[in-house]
C-alpha cells in the first residue's frame, strides 16, 4: 500500500548535516581562515560586498566561506543579513576627486595631471598558470613604492568640463536620493535608482549587456575616460552637529566612460557620460556598468531605444542575481498540484482530438 | 495593559526582532496591506526585503505573515496542500524559530494559514487569514511584459485582451486550456492572479468569510481580497467556467470531491489518487472514512 | 486599562512590538470588515485632544516615512511633540501631501486629501477621524467588500455633507481615501470601497457587483 511521503523535517535536517560536511571537506586539510579569504581571495570579497550592498570585509569573507565559494550564494547571505541592520542615517556623498589613488588610468589622454598609475592589475600579465604559486611557501615580492604619492589627480571628466565639452552633472540638491533596498522601484526610474540597481546587479549580466552595446546593440561609442581605484573617506553629518564627521574609509573603484553625442534640438553636440562604481576593486564590473548606464540614458538624451541594454524595464528587472537565482531555482519546489491540472487538461484535449478524428473517419 | 497576550509564549531568535522583520519594515508592509484591503484585487508596490529564504520560495507570503503575526496566533503552512512538504516545513520552522508561535496542521485551528498553490478543502471562517505566496502577481504579464503598460491597462480596466486570449484557446482547443493561476475579476473592478492554485480552488475564493492576502516578494507587490468579496473566474456564456474532476476518489479517505494528487506507484502504468490536502484527508480517515487502497478498509 | 504618563512626552507603548502588532490586527480586521468595531487592546497615554484609539493607531502606523497632516483641532503642541518623539513623522503643511491625516475637529471636505491616481490609487491619504461615538445601532447601513450582506452601526456624528461627499467619491473608485474612525478606545474603518446604503432601500433593490 502507498504511504504518503512523510518526514520532510528529518530530511531537511539531514540535508543540512550533509551540507556542513561538504563545506568542510576533508578534515585533514586545515580549516580556511576568514583572514585568508579576505587577504588572498580579496577580489571575491570585493564582489560580494558590492553586489551584497554592504561594506564589511569580515562578513563578506564569512559569507564566502559559508557559501563554499559560491559567490551568488554569499551575496544572498550578506544581503539577508544587511536588511536586518538598523540605519541611523545616510552618509554625505563620497568625493572621489579626493581619493587616495592606488590605480588611475585614462584611455583618452596620453598624459595628464597626476599621470597614469598602473597599480595592481591583471592587465599586461601573461595568463600563464604560475606553478610556483602551487607551492604554499611561495616568496612574496615587494613592490616598489611610488616615489611621490599623493600629487593632485583631477578627474578627467572635470578637465573636459572646464571646456564645456562634456555634459555637466549638477548635484541634485533638493531631490531625495532613492533607496532600492527600502522602496519598490517605479518606472520610469530615475538615474539614482538605476545606478543603485546596476551597482548591485550581477556582474555577469551587466558585463554581457555592456558588451552588447559595444557590438552594436545600442552603440554609444565609449572611451574609458578614467578608471580610478583607491581609498575615500566616508563622512556623516549628524543633524545635531551640522558639520561632517569622518566615520571611516572605504576602497572604491570608479569608472567614467566618455561617450559621443551628436546633440539634439535642445542640446549642443558634446560628450556624455556613463558612470560605474563599486566597493573594493571590481574594475570589469564598473566599466560594464558605465556602458549600461549610458545606454539606459537613451530616452533622456532623445535617442531611439532599440537594444536590450537601452531597455530600462528589461535591464532593471533582471539584473539582480539574488532575485534571479531564487526564481530560477524555485522550479525545484514541488509543482505537482499545477502539473496535475495540466495532466487533466492534456488528457481531455487528447480525448477531444481522438473523438474528432474518429468522427471524421466515420463520415 | 489588558487584552494583549503576554510576550511570545515560545522563544524567539536571539539577535533578531520578533518575527524577523524590523518594526519599520513591518509598518511599511502593514500600511501596504491596509491599502490593499481597501482596493480589493489591486497590486500595491512595497519595499520587499531580502529574507533569509530565497526569492521565489515564498518571501512575499513570509513578509506578509511576519507583519501580521502575533504571539497568540496559530500558524499553519502548506505547500501543494500538504503540511509536510519540505518548503512548508522550512517556512513553519522559520516562524516557530523567529516568532515562537504555536503551529498546527489543522485548518480549523489555524488563525493564519500561509499557502503555496492550494486553498484548503475545509471551509474557512471569519477571522482567519489566508496568506498566498505569489510568484508573478500581474495577471496581464503573459500578454504584456511591460509594467508601465500593464499598469495603464489596470487603470483603464482594459481587460479585453485577456478575454481574447481565452477565446483563442476555445477556438483552437474547443475549450479554455488554462488550468491554474486562472484569472479572476475581483469586486467587478480588478483583474487578479489568484497565484498558481488549480482552477479547482477558484470558486473557494468567491465571497470567502476569511481575509485573503497575497504577497509577491521578488516582484514587490501585495494585494488582498477582503471577506465576502466577489471573485469571479473569467468565462463566456457559451463556455462557462468549470473545474477539474476525477473518475477516481481518494485512495486513502475515499473523498470524491477533493483535489487529488496522482501518484505513480510502479513502472507498469500503475497510478493511485490521493487528496492533495493532507489535513483534510487525515481528518476524514480519523472520522472512519476509508478509500479503496487503504489496507484497513479490507479489515 | 491603566494609563501611564512619563514626563512631558507621555509614554508610548510599554511593549511596542507586541502592542503595535495587536493594534494593527484590530485596524486590519476593521478595514477588512467595514462596520465591525474593535476595542483596542493597549492604551497608551493620549496627548490631548487625541483619544486613546487615535494615539494607538498613530503609534502603530506612523513613522519618518509617513508625513501626517493635523487639522486645526489636532494641531496642538502636545500632539506635535508626542508625534515627533514617538513616531518621528514629519508634519505636512498641506493635507493633499500627507500619507496620513488626523482630524479631531469637524471633518474637512474630503477633496482636501490625496485620492491617488487611476494608475496609483494607493498613493492616497488615510484619514484618522475622531468621531462622537462608535456604537451599535441601525442609523448607518453599509455594503461593499468585507460585508456579507449589509453592515449596520449607530450614527458616528458625521454630517450629511460628509455622506454626500463620500457618495460622490465612490464614483472615482479606485481613487479615494480610507478612513479610520475612532472614539475613545474604539475603532471602525471605512475603506473607499464601502458604500452607504440610504435608509429605505431594501436588499432587493441593491445588486451586488458580479
């Protein structure tokens, strides 16, 4: 006789134990320390902080460890923790012009005030597996410290702005900045909301869309005006004090793309901007984000919307990997009630079909 | 302060608020629920939060439940009609852990029932709240993928295309082929998705004495059907709405008018049918009802 | 029901999490079943001229994301201080910009409030209205969602002018405002979907929507 499947509770508990065992791996291998993840898988930590919308290296490292290196799962863990945190206010906008620069490159000028600073980059490495790293005691190489750190490094976009060649972006003084983590998005979305969603958006998705604009799906002729990596101060103005207090320092990567614009009836020909930013060092992400940001401005700039990357609703509704991952994977949940309904209708339709055929044959 | 139950009877999760959500989030969701109740069938956008369960696994229903539940509530959670399916177990555990509330498998005892894909067979009563988990709240979504457009269609009550779609099914198949998530009109004004319940359950929504709340976490929408509100499944005079029926009765309890799950019992085409609502089936068996495949029937 | 007063601000809820939940459920049930009157289970200190129910609803639903408008009677320094301290809600200068409104004096014209739009009817004002009484009776008859056939209640003391405006507003549905009526420690709700049935009209002449 059939016995209904019982024991969901026990099955879940057992699955959790198996998962814990798999996460740990062979107990003969030493447990990985959070500091090792933070220090030696630092770009994974950067990505998890960026898409998890929470700047906390230790928590991101913990999430990566708990998620067994599955970064989307780690991002989800960090986000679920983040929502429970009390917020006591919003910081003042960070000023990336005052960044302590570790890397700064521009593809639009051969040289410029402050110079090009290559910094820590995979660029120009030959992608040859370095077998010496397999040796756990590989000697560390000390890099040369630049002789003159801290000379002024104006932003490239600001240099162009002096000539009026690039669109001016005035800070919105009065308008409250949206918050996609607290309010449902309404469309059309403003640029603040778009940039927040793109910054949190899945790197793979944003990369593919950014790439598509370079292949003609919403082409907007980007130049990498500037990419900068470094530390910026985070300031907060307590209402009772009325002046800003520095509460910490974060590492960010910022990319400003400079894009062609032919001008319209209302606006003279000038360069336009696409903007990307991330916590830590997520250079690929910020560049792709800047491409997509510019593509999404098509409507504002009076350009025809023809490509996926220009389609605000399509991009913003599908760029979040925590949402996407959950919904794709929910297909694992039982659907047998609905499937039963489908079985019922398919059987009826087949019976109708047979009856029709028999009827036709009889005529 | 009389009348309020003392602090949660059970223990709650250390480091987290009662029922997980912070009070500010609960207030935001509560306001959305009140407005949803005042405009039956209309989807209210809300600032859905990341929950510790994945999107698509009931986060909308969980946020609604977390915002309404109190220490003296009794919670029932079902998935596919069953209390013991893994996701139902997981959600029930979440609330016993974070809110310390009493849980039950009995439809009658529950004050709040969170459900995925079914409405219980036993009639609900005044004062009960049924919380649906909703994957896609927009009934017009397969006709028009754009939110901006569907919002206009609702504003103008422009529901003709949905009728056309159903009529095309009749033209092609001789009958309406939609079987679950079958669209309904609420209070004669809003077209609404009932969530992926089988159309078998649609008639239970109409003028139900319980309050029905719908939460879509990933899509960030809440909507509601107050008690005794008209909920009509779309149909045509010459093709009236009809529900699934089976040639079999439940193999365990013999019920002839409940929604049945089909179970494959061998690799030779053997099938049996049992109630999808496990509480309903268990209650009937306790009352002595037996189906043809229940071994005790032979005794 | 003991009433506590601590300092000039007065106390809020002694157990904010459980009390606001319990009061929300009262509001939810009254909103879902117009005509049903609920006594609130927790009594905070009420800054005059607010009654206990209005105060409890304010503590439950208002915060820094909900601008509130106060009518002339409710706009006292005690009320302002209380709301600022316990709810942190901004006070709206204009009734049309408020998410919530509290009316302690005569009911102002309904069209002072935000009715929302056809696309976003939810962007409307919820008005907490202090009325003379919320008693059983048969003076007022309601029909609409949440009501099995008809719901009755005693006269809350709203004017004929108000009822005319309420009826006119019905034509704009789904746009409109929702009311939370309060009297002492009791509440009842009038969602925009509820219609007042005039005396003399019988069930036979009233057709329910399909």
